[in-house]
């Protein structure tokens, strides 16, 4: 798998994006469920032994580690299948009007956040900018808009900005490590301050280094309702993904959708 990833840069081996992506078909990334079943069978047998050999436990742990490494590769390949280049090379016509859907953007961010949680050693002690850049890479591969980082919009530079094909803003997002009530509410205010009248689809992405993740989620729910622009909680897409409505700063009659998405990263900066 490692050599296959490197071959992405070898035009002689894979002259098109489609040829590269399709080369993974039927391989390990399509057999993750089978591999997990095999691992579970091995664990059952090992647990039944009166004296389990030390090497057996190490082999199973290594096997599981390799399976976990397949998850981000599978995610990347699936994202590449959604790109215009892959669809064009596959003979699939793109729509003449291309729009980026807000739920799809949030889904991509959520997938990145869960990857941070699944592979903590990979993202340990990464700063906000590094984590944001990883999210941008995922968005760039999966959506049809143009995601950028540290982009000026109205009164400041927002962490994540996605523009649609017509040049309008499709999404505005801010990334922050959890630092308590004042920083959290300040991040929401900062985000709302970046928005123009047409910007209504947003997110606050929170990286939580605290060990007690559940306690932080409870505080997020409590503190969010204390913000002066808060209207209501709309829904919970996940235990740590909450969808809210807020009033726009310059026009209180205009509603802004704010997804608050928190991810557990104990020991991070």
C-alpha cells in the first residue's frame, strides 16, 4: 500500500487520475470489514488460550494498526472519485451549474475530525493551522467549490472559506482549541464578525485536549445559549456535532446557521 501511494506521482504507471484511483478497486481498502472479522476471530482464539503467547498479542495489535491505516486511504480514494477530473475521465458529464452543498462540507469536516480521533499519534501536538490544513486538503478533494485557509472576508481572515463556482461564499469556518468559556464565545463572535449579508452557512470546529470530553460537550451546550446572538439549537447530528441558529450582527432579522463540531484530541497543544 505504501508503494502504491508513492506511485501517484508516476505518470508512466498511472497516466490518469482514474487509472490510479481504479487500481485500488478490489484491494485492501475494499476488504476492511473482512480484515476486522479476521482480527476478531484471532482475538477470540487468543482469549480462549490458557497461556497466550506474548507474540500472538503483538501480531494481533500490529494487524489492527495496519487496518486503521487503511481507513484514511479509503477516505482519500472515495474523495478523489468525487472530483471533476475523475468524473470527466469516467465519461460522466458534470452539471453546467455546480454548487457545493453545506451538508457535504460538514460531512467532510466531520470525517477529518473523526480521523484525528482514530489516529491520535499521527496528529499529536499539531497546532490549529496544521489541523486546519488537513481539513482543507479533504475539502479540496471532495467538493466542487474552492476551499482556502486564512482568507480575508469582510472584517478579518477566516480559517476556512469555501467559494462556489460563481465566486460567492458557500461556507465560512473557524478552528480553535478548547480554552474555556471566554475563548469559545469569542470564537463565535469572531466568526459572526467575518460574515457578509450573504454568508449564512458556517461552522466552529473545536479541538478538545481535555481528558473529560463529555464534560466539555456539556459546557459547549451551556455556553452556546449564553451568546447574545443565540437563537436556538436546531439539531444534533452527532454527540459532538451540534447545529445552531444565530442572528447576524448587522441584520438581526437574518439567520446564520452555525455547526459546532468538537473532536477529542487529548494531549494536544
